[in-house]
C-alpha cells in the first residue's frame, strides 16, 4: 500500500508543469461580483439621535400628562355631577316644602280666619256679659213690681203703729252696730293675713272675744250673721262681706254698714264676690 503511494507521488512530481492561460487572472477578477451596496455604502455613524435618546422620557411624560388630564376631567365631571345632584335635591326639597307649606294667599286667609275667630270670641264674651246683665235687670224688674204691689197694698192698709216703727229702727241700729264690729275685726285680721278677709267667724275670734256680736240682737242670739264673700280682698270696698238674714243689713269690706231693706238686693259678680245691686 505504501509502495503504491510512493510511486504515485513520484509520478505526480515528475508531471509537467502547465502554464496558466494568459489573461486568466484578469478574467477571474472580472468574474468576481461583489455587492455594490456594500461597496458604495458610506460609513455610517451608529450613535443614536437626540430624539431617540429622549423618546422614553417623553413617552413617560406624555403618559403622566395624559393621566393628569384624565383625572382632571373626571374630577370636573364628578364635581359637576355633585353640584347637579345638590341642585336637584334642593329643588325637590323646595317643591316638597312648597307642597306642605301654605301659599301666600292661603296663609293670609288663615290669619284672617284667626283674627275673625278672636273677634267672635270677644263678641261672645260681651254678649254673655250683656245676657247676665239682662237677667239681673229682669230679676230687678220683677222685684220692683213686687215692691210696687206691696207698697200699693200697704198704702191701702191702716197706718202702722209709731212705736212699732221706732222699735224696728232700734233693732236695725243694734244690728248695724254688730255688723260694723264684725267688719272692724275682719279688717284687723286681714291686715295680718295679706289683706284677705277671714272665711269664718272663728278665724277672727282673737280680735272679737265677745261672740255675741256674731248674732243679730233682735233674734235673741239665735240668728247668726252670714259671710257672703269669704276671703274677699280688703282693698275692694264695694264687696259685701257679711249680712243679717233677718233685717237684710250688710257690712262692706271697708267696714261700713248698710240698711238695704226691701229696696236693694245682693248681686253676685262674675268673680264670685257679692255686691249691692240696684
């Protein structure tokens, strides 16, 4: 195997040297076709431009600005919606109040009705008082008619005994004296008790130790005087404090005695106090 190789090598070494055809080198060079783009492409500068370097930062800034604009728009929209909601709520409440509250004309009518009611109440009170006075006048008229009839009958009767009239006058005088003592004792008691007259004879016992003054002397100590205005104020002199059931004599809160006889009668005022009527 080695022998054949050596022989073959020797044969090749002894082979003639062939000369290259003329112009082969030029033809080979001409056959070489290099890309023109690479041959004509100038040397490029691979450093990035200023816009490309700031592009990421600008993108972030634009994104952040867009977020701010969106937030501002949303806030503005939310504020506007809240304002519209508040306006709508106020309008609804105003409408409810307008429905509940009376209108101006109705309010004026209600006030006029209230004033009319007050006037009617005043008129009713006045009419009631006039009715009471009318009833008193009617009773007084009846009493006067009865007295006139009695006087007419008495005029036809014989003249009364002079001594009987004198005795009657003496009884009235003694009765009036007792009533005046009662009025004096009651006034002294009232001075110590807030100007209010006593409600019973027992309360003024310390001021009138003689209990006989509480009885009419003409009755022999059996007819007691009546307190017709217990607790009456001492400052109202027209009020009748006590009276004699037998002679119709009275003592007023000012301590004065009055002989009423058959001409006058006692009248009760609306406040419950008794006065002398006409």
